[in-house]
C-alpha cells in the first residue's frame, strides 16, 4: 500500500513539474513571438507619429509585461530586443522619460556602443533637459568621433547651453566630419549661433549702461 502511495505521489510530482516547465517554456515562447511580431510594426511607426500614438501604448504595455519571461529565454538577446522596441515606441510618442529608462538599460549591456549614448542625449534634448543630455552626447562623440550626427547633436547642446567656446569647437569638428551636402548648412547654423551670442552680448551691454 505504501509503495502504491509513493508511486502516486511520484507521478503527481512529475505531472506538476512537467506542467510548470511547460507553462514557463510556453510563456517564454509567446513573449518571444511578441517581439518578432512587433519589431516590423514599431520600425514603421518610428516615422509615423500619428499612428504611433494610437498603437504604441498597447504594445509598450504588452512588451513590458513580457520582460520577466524573456529574461528566462535561452536567447539572451530577446530581452534587449524587447527593451529597444519599448524605447523606440516610447520615443515615437514623445514619452522620452520611458525611452531613457530602457535606453539606459541597453547601454549597460553594450557600454561601448555609441548609438545608445546618442539616443539618450537625443531623448533628453527633446525633453528639454540639455544639462542631462550633454554628458551622453559627449560620450557618443568620444566613442565614434567621425559620426556627423553625433557631433552635430553635441554642438547643438553646447550652443543651447550658451557655452560659446566649446560649441564653436564642437561645430568645427562637426564640419570637419560632415558629408559634403551638410557642410554649408552646418556652417550657416554655426553663424546663426554666433549672431545670437553677439546680439545677446549687445543687449546685455545696453542694460548695463
């Protein structure tokens, strides 16, 4: 009788273990499918803010709920892929604070990738937090000094903060690495910045008189 009870107990333990394992693997698979399903949609929505505002909130919610399951996946890139999709969708709808949270998670996994620092700097800039954006922009140019858009953002942030000498130096570097068709527009942008600085100095002098 005892042997029979032990046998039944063993079978029950096996069934419970199998069920838990199956459910866990099924949840991971479903979450992985969600990433594959949303990737092309979010790629398109990045350039379609109107549609993004309609579709992204639901996708962000579902992707965030899937993160614990994706962390258990044998494919260790699944969770970072989901985090990038969340960041892209949040960025597309102007939720820069959420985008920054997930972009920071990505750069901790890939700290030598300049694009994460640039994206964080861009998000902070769009949120109007130029002081917060400056260090990330600087790091992006240090990691990829020949990248035009990284250098341009760095120069613009310095200009926005009114750091004239550093901005001029950054613009000079930007012009140096600029594609041919971007050289003249960047020079004009620098000239407009210097005109604004000069006008402000003139105004300050008048107020002091």
